[in-house]
C-alpha cells in the first residue's frame, strides 16, 4: 500500500504531497490540471522509462518519492539484497529525472538500479490505463491473464513446460548443428590428425631448443676450442722431446728440488715444499682434463654439429605453425587432442541427442496437453465469473467467454490460442473483444477481470487511469461500486472525471491548477465536507455552485456510503 506520494517538478505539478492510504482514492480535477501526472509519477516509481520532457519547465530535475507499506517477504528480500532499510514494513522509494534525461533511483535509503524498481513493482502495483485496455486486446495479454487466474497449479505446469521446451529446443539445435556440420567437422578432424602426426614425428621435448642452440654454438667453434685446450695442456705438461722446452709442471718440479736441498736448514721451507707438490698434482690433473676435453671435441666433430642443426630445423618447422616454443607446440597438441576426441564422439553424440530430443518432445507434448486441460477448466470459471461481474456493471445480458483452442505448433507458452470473446446481448455470437468491444465495454471488461483476479491473485495496489472511459450514468455508478468492492482487499487509486465513480471513494483528492503569475502549476488537496460536495457538483455540471448539481452530488455521496 502507498501511504503517501510526493511529486516535485513533474509536468505542471510544482510540489505536491498526496495522502493516499488504504481504501479507494479518487483523483479528480479540471482538464489539463495534471491528474495523469499522478499516474506518470507512479510509473516512474515502478521503474518505467523516464522522459526528460516530463521535467517541469525551468526545473533542473523532477523527483517522485513514495512511502510504501508491505509485508511481502519477497519485497523484503529484494530490499535486503540492495542494502536498503525496511523498518516495520515501511519502505521509501524515490526516482529523479534530470532535465538532461539522467535518471536515478533510491530504495530504502540507498541508491539502486532503476530496474530494481521494476522488480519491486511486480509485487506492489498494478497500473491500468488506456494503454492497458489496448494491451488487453492482444492475445498474449489475454493468455497471461488466463494463466494468472489459473493459479499455482497452472503456473507450476507452465514452468515445467517452459523448462522442457527450452531443453528440447537446445538439444534439437545442437543436433541440427552437428548434422549440418558433419562434413566440416570431418575435415577438421583430418586436419587435427595431420597436425598431431606431424608433432608426434618430431616428438619435441619442452625446452630442448635452448639446449640445442647452446650445443650448436659450441660445436661451431670446436677448432678454436680444441687449439686452446691443446695449447693450454702443452703449457702445463709438455710432451715435447726438446730439452729446452719448459712447461709449468717441470718448472714447479725444479722449484721443489731446489727447496728440498735446504729444507733441513729451516722448517718453514718444508711447508712451502708441500704447497708446491700440491700445485704440481693440480697442474697434472688439469693437463689430463684438457687432454680429455680436446679428445672429446675430436670425436664429436662435424657429424654432431650436423645432427644438432637438423634437430633444430625440425623444431623450427613446428614453430612456424604450432607455436613459438616447444612448450607452446606441446600445448597446441594437447588442445588438438581434446578437439579431436570431441569430434570423434559426434556419431555417439548424434545418436544420444536424437533419442533425447524424441523423449523431450514427448514430455513437452504431454505438458502442453496438460496446460490445455488446465486452461480450459480455468477459462470456464473465468468466463462465468467475469459474466457475473459484467451483469453488475450495467451489462446484465453480456456473456464473457475465454476461448482455448489447441494448436499443432508448440511455442514457449504451450500449444493454445487464447481469445477473450464478448456477446453483449442474448442471441449474439461471442466475438473477440479486440474487434467488437466498444471503449466503454472494454473498460468494464477490464475492471471485471481485475475484480475476479483480485480474488485469485491479490495485488496490494491497483491504479486506474480513467477506467470509466466511454461510460456514464448507471454503468458509471456500478463501476464506482465495484471499485469500492475491490478496495476491500486492495488499495485502489483511480483518476476519474465522473462524479458517479468518485462518489464511492473513501478518500477524494483534487488536482488544482493555478495559472496566476504567467505560468501554470498544479497541486493536490484532500477534499472533505463542502469542498468535496462542490467538486462533485463541478464534475456533474461544470459548476460548483449550481443548486441542482449540489443536490445531485449530495445524493451520489449518500449512495456511495
């Protein structure tokens, strides 16, 4: 329930607070005063699309806020999810629209996406105006209305049907994709096999290109390395027969011999002799290692270099197509293996998908038939209930029919064509309301539907924008009476131009237009006593002081009690 609505700088409304509260609120006023702006304000709170053109001329932004009371746990869940406050069931919602078109929303004291207002409005409001009457002419809206009346059992079947329908459609699409792309996927499989065979033939090892590059660098300089090793070996331990040739080992040995002759004269010399003997051994070992190193170089030679270059060339061949490194080539091979495994399973997958599609189609058909049965039963009940309401709305002989026609084609909503038909008098053939119902008849059909649906699926707040369009007299009185009845279970807010409807309101608000000062602005006032009587007289005759109009207004107010 909306307890209060605050509108600022929206259309012709400068700044106005509307005390709403429970029961039936009627909103009246002169043409152009801004009555419809109240509905527009509620639309903004419901998350509807904003329009910068609705911002009052000269204002930087329009702002709408509302105090809403709700005990719905789903509303509390949405508010908590957004981080807002909902204290004792009271929720503050607001929406601002700048003159540049920027829109912002707040829920429970925190900024929120505008879409969150839409989620909340589904649980809080139902707005009906001329556009809703037009929407009611569509078969989609008629089907949704019937399904809503069908209750929880029909809703559960529809959910199951849509789940199976979506699963079947996805499986069928996958089956068609695999079937239509078999040749392409077979070619893809051949390509993947060729790539894997090419990689397997080389059998790369992660990181080996680095080792090969270093090896090739070494082998490319083998002669220089061998000459250096041989030269160094000769300098350490020469094998020359030349008595004048002196190597490092020989010189150290001479030094040892010279010191040994005098070692007994000074103990310190003995320590030096030991050091030189150790150096002699190290020189001998180093000479042997250099000789072995030179030997190895001779054995590796050009053959080893050729083999290393050939291996690197094989790897480079892979690098051109499958990755810049051996790691990338191996990763490509792993991916190709997985893709090939997936393609190789196509035949098995096709068989499984075909069986799945058949099973799901049977389940889908069974649920569609169950939907048709449930809709047909609900249609009979809805037709009888709406016909009774139409009789109370000055259409005593009208017969409302909800027609359910099974179709062969399965859609996302089943296999039924739903049509609302109306026979306005006895003997008339029921015809689609989209083609045959007048504006006044359509207004009453919509109201009758809402009264019936309120019993099956209550909505906290109904907002009607000129639900009485196209009617008057006794029909208008019955519309007012039915709106009052609807307000026993829900809050009802009605924008009307008929005194016969406003007479049944428990709360009467008037939108007042003020054109002084060279510009127009409107505000809203609550009416009671003589002020309400004068407004009722104005609605009846256009004059708020006419004695006859005042008498008639008093009579209507008495009737509406």
